[in-house]
C-alpha cells in the first residue's frame, strides 16, 4: 500500500474495485471490477490489448490500442475539488486502434476513447515477441 493510500489521499485497489462494482450489472465498469490491474506504469504510447472477453462481449475480441492523450474526469458544475480519497485510475485516454478483429473498431487511423480503469486492466503487448513469432 502506498503512502498516499495509507493517508486516504487516493483510493486503495479494494476501494476502486468496490466503486466499479457499484455500476449496473452488465456494464463495462462492473465487468472491470472483477479484473486485476495489469499495468502499473503510465500507459502513454504503450501497445495495450483491451480486456474484451465474455461476459463483457459475446465473444473474445482482440483489440490493441496505443493511448496517446490523457483526459482527467470532469467534475460536476460547482465542485472545485475532487473529494478524498481521489479516484484511482480515473480519467480516459484517446487511443488509436493498431490491431483489431472487431468490425466496429477498424485499424487504419481509427481513434477511440478508453477509460483509464480499462487501460490498466489490459495486457501490455510486447512487439518484439509478436515480431519474433512472424
């Protein structure tokens, strides 16, 4: 547990899971609450395979993105500061799709927005290993 978690400045991993699990059943956030955090580093410019598998989708999908621009969550009007503890893995990323077997997310310049909570639960793709397989 980090110092910031100990003093209640940011959510613990358990608090984040509980918050995500409060989303309606069948929602992306509810699904993410059951998945482990796999990426602890700043994800900008990494190749990340998103966690698109049942029950979130009807079939497993392989969608790989590169996050390139981060956006903080907007606070409600009139709220100047986020209440403590601050949300862990909040905000969203503008991403470019670099590999996909999903017809709605084509490769070739397609941009999408992905929550930070989903990005960190994805899997980092090692391009060296992928190129060695070919």
